């Protein structure tokens, strides 16, 4: 009993120091994203932070950055302008040359290159569809048109990502009306995952327009069906007129890979759903920190933050997370480190809850849990919802 006040003082001091550290981190991050602040740092490259130490700053880098900042929609997003230039100087000419002079070696190398690009491109377009563009509005026409060239090269059908993700997924929020909802599946079952994947892979062209018809949005239904089927017709036409072999490597194979990747990723993002409060963004999505994919995919790991505010800029996700850390803890949100969404899905298919428990960053009441307690928690959150569960927890739907 005599040590209790001292213990409280130590705890209070540690808490105060932690809050001060968080405040300092938030202040620094906000300064780094504010163009008029002396601490402003645009994101230039995915792989390197201190670009100035590697390039002639005064004669080359700074004049280049001043120009590129005027091209980007947000001055922080120089990296997106550079990536757009990268795709138009590698993917586009490579695809054209494949049609002009096809070889299997070139086709395989092209596909490997595209596979490397797919994740970063998709999350760049994720910013594009939410923010209505990534380029300064002076370049609005090009900003609207370039996806019609690059999307099919990266495995996306025209405008489906926008209609499915923005107009559908964020409206339904992984609830029972969401075509990509995970709640009716056992999230550590290979069989259930294959059912989930197959439904999207083979039927999204029909399911999504029908969803819009059910929700009395016929214009969206018509546009979704039109763009999806137009892309398939484009593949067919290119195959007939320009060659089936280059069309497979340029368009069909990236399409097949992308559809698989989207569902593997979405499964990992929404695998852990609280059966008592499944409509809470804190309890139906997760956050990933200290993971390489945040660097290469525009902080995609902050998925809870994204669902809380879909319009939030990608550089603001860590700021929001730090500012709301106590709320995340109180709400029972899940935070993982050193594992990405794809590997979460893989570990679930292996039923490797031990690895997932080790990657969990406990917050709030989770701190009290032993490793076995973490495993029990994660298993509870991956259980399939019965139709009775759905009616009980989503009565308004």
C-alpha cells in the first residue's frame, strides 16, 4: 500500500511524457504536409526519404520539385506525378511494342513489371477516385482521361473501381448489403475464401449493376454495366485485330491478377469483425503500422482511418491515428504491425493465429491479454455471421 502513490506518480509521469511525444509527432507531421511551413516535405520517392542528400539540390532537385508541386493536386503528392510519368514511359511503350513485335520473353518481363506496379498504381488511383483527381485542376482534362489508358494496363476495368469502391463499398461499409462484405464467411476458411473470391471474380459484372437497381440508382447501374462490358469488348477487339498473345500479357493477365489481389486485400482489411458491434468502423476494419506497404501504397494500412473519413488525404492518416489513439483503444480497434493485408489473409488461411497475435499491437483492454488471450480474441472476430446474427446486428437493413 505504501508504494501505491509512487506507482501512480510513475504511471502519471509516463502518461504525460507519452502524450508530449504524441503531440510533438503530430505537430511535426502536420508541418511536413503544410506547403507554407518551413518544415514542409513533399513525398518524392517511395524508397528514399532524404532525397536531397542523393541529388544536386540547388541545381536540379529544388527547381524540379517547384515545377512538380504545381502539377500535383496536393503539393505533397509529387510522387504521384513522377509515378504517372513512370507508367507512361515504361508500361505504355512496352505494351505498344508487344503488339508491334511480340515475344514471350518480352511478354513475361512486361507482366513482371506490371505486377510490381499494380499495388502502388491501385492505391494512387484510390486517391484519384476519392479526391476526384491527383493533378492540379489546370490539367483536369488529362487527369480525367489518363485512367482510360492506364487502368486496363494495370488490370482495372474502366470505372468499376470507382463505382464499386466509392459508390458501393463505402456506402454499405462491409455490412450485409456490401457485395464485398466478409461477414457471411468464416474468415479463416479456405473454402469460404474461394467462394468469396469466385463470386467477385465471375459475377461482379452482374452483381454490381443489380445492386444499383435494387437501391434505386438506375443511372449508376447502367454506367457500371456499360463500362465493365465495354472493357471486355475492348479486350476481345484487341485480341481479334491486334493479336491474342500480346492481349493476354498486356490486358488479360493483369486483369486476372488484379481481381485476385483486390479480394485477397479486402478479406484482410475486413477479416476481423466484432459480432456485437459489426457496423462500427473501429470494429470492422483494422490498422497496420510499421509495415512496408504503407510506404509503397500511400498509407493504405490505415484502413480504419480511411473508413472513418474516406476523403482524408493519405498523408493525414498517421496524424488522425495519433490524435485519436485513445478513441481507438476505447473502441477496441485492432492495430497490427509488421504484416500487411495480403499476409493477414494468408495467415488466416493457414489458421496461424499465433503469428497474427504476435503482430497485434494491444491497446486499451487488449494490453491485459496474454498471447493465448489474443488468439482467442482474434478467433472470435473471424466467425461467420448467420442470417439470424445479421438480422440482430443490422436491424435497420
